[in-house]
């Protein structure tokens, strides 16, 4: 499907998946337009991790240097119990022998880089703001997407990249239950605080039953006081099931007491939380995997297709892989309907497996194993609780499922131009 018609592909949603798809389609010589519900683009949010398989795709799009300017190249992942006792560590990204780094970056900076690249390459009219999708209608010749209070758009195919509350997913699966709350609530924030450990370490500490904290820097530059921009996520089991909105303001008093004891020689977690510049609240939710994403000329991608609990730093990466795979299928197939079917064949089972893995074998399983075996008590020697070989095996299993096992990623062909394997 190659054409200069700017409306060949209607991309519904201007988030990470939608913008990556637009750039990938442009790279493949396919015209598209992005329709975003927000009336203006606000580069908001907190931190996000881009694992090597996601960074590979951005490298192929020529964005790696721009992203690295804003990001911390994550050196290591470290695990501790809630008493501050060290459990396990492993190098990450280039420090683990990957060709691509793991990048810790502010979501707003990532979004800004993608928006600027789309406008530069596709033109200033490539992103249409204030277009909230209502529904799509299709016939033998194409698809029409209807928007609230705006003219409809016509194209060859429509791709729903409009997130966990996707209007097109709701249209295609009208009987589906709402997102399932896992019983875990999250508070996310950013704080300017002192460097900890290597200054590029990602730490997971505690466990959900007693409070779990994930902390990592997302800014390399230090301010005049020698402080670094640090992202954190606090998680606890809770009956709260607040609205699933990434920009819902949170209250420190709702979770700070759980973490008052998390004071370590390498980081004072309560002080980090108190000094936050922003606090957002979000319930840990996902949806059961679908057996089908594609209906003729309409398909789902990213969180619209497979929302998952954010426990493996992998949700955005799966949307990026969707976008790249979809662009490759549309480039190779003359029939756009066949292209969407090929995309589903390539991605549905793989993404659904990650959804399920994020519930049970994500990296923080290490913390659960230690918490349960010690009965939430300090240990004398971690080797008496769990072997390093067992912990390493848990990490490698998740990497294989999620698609970023090092050697497989190194030798995999390009998703957009897969004729030649990566060398």
C-alpha cells in the first residue's frame, strides 16, 4: 500500500503509539494524518522507560540522538527489600551489551520529540487537534471516521491508537467489561533530589503488601544545588479504584505513611516524596486479552489493543512495536485489508502474552519471591533466601516474552523493512 494520498491511513490518537505510527508510515512512503482529541498539545506526565527494543525502533526512525539529549542512559536495575537490604542487580541497555540503550526520560520530552518530528517530516497539518473520535464506518472502498463536532475523515484504513478508553475498541467490542482493577493503586511523581547510587540507577524496593517504590532519574543535568530530576512510582494494595486518567492529581497523604520507614543510606524515600513537584494517581488496571483486533479496514494498536499493568516498563514499547509492524505490513501488502490482517497475525498473540506476563512474571516478581520467603523480615544473607541464578532466570524469562532478549533483538530483521536482518 504505497501512495501519496495524505489520507490513506487515519491514525486516531496522537500519543506515543499514534505518533510513532505516523513517522513509520512516512518512512515507508505511506500518507497519513493523525487525529487527536485534545484541543492543544500539552507535554505533560512523569517519567517513562524506553527499553532497548523500543530504542531500536526510534533509532531506525533517526530519533535516537534527539532522545538521548533529554534522557538518562540507564546503567543498572537494582532490587532491595523494604529494609533497604540489597537483593539483586543487573546491567541494563548498552551496559548489558545491547546495541541500544535503555533510556529513562520524561514522558513530556518524549512526546515533544515525536510531535516535532511529525511536523517536520509530514508537515504542520499532519496532526489535527480537537478531533475526538465517535465511531468509524466502512465500505468496500474505504473507511470514514466521525468526530464530535468536527467534519468526518475518509481514508483507506483507520488505526485506533486512542488508549485504554478507545472509542473504536468500544465500537468493535461493545459488550466488553470495563478495565479490571488489580487491587493495586499507584502514585507517580517527579522530584528534584540528590543523585543516588550511580546517578543512572533504576531501583525497585519493597513489595505491594507493604509498599513498593520504583525510583529512577530522568534528567542528566544537575541544577545549581546539585539535584537531579528523579521519577518515582509508589504502589500499594488498596481498595481505591480511581478513574483511569494519567493526569489525575494525587494527594501525598494517601500514600506517604506507607513509606515513612523507607529511609536508606542511599536514598531517603519519604523526603523524596515530600519534595515532589507533581503527584499523579492512577489505578493499576488492564483488560483481558482480545481474540481479535482487526475488523476489515479498522484495527487497534497500543493501549487500545492491549492495555497492561505497568510492571515491566514495557507498555509503551509494545505500542511502538505495533506501530512499526503495522507500517511494515502496509508497505508490503497492496491490499490494505490484508495488511491489517497480517499485522494482527504478527502482533496479537505476542502482545497478549506480554499482558499476561505483566500480571505474573514481570521483573518485580523478584521482590515478591523475597517478601514471601522471608515473611517480610530482614534476612541474614540473601543467598539463603534465593539464588542469584534463580533471580537472573526470572529476568531473562520476562525479556524473552517481552521481546528484548539481547541476542534475539540484535539479529531480528527490521519490522518496517525486514528483507535484511540487523547486522
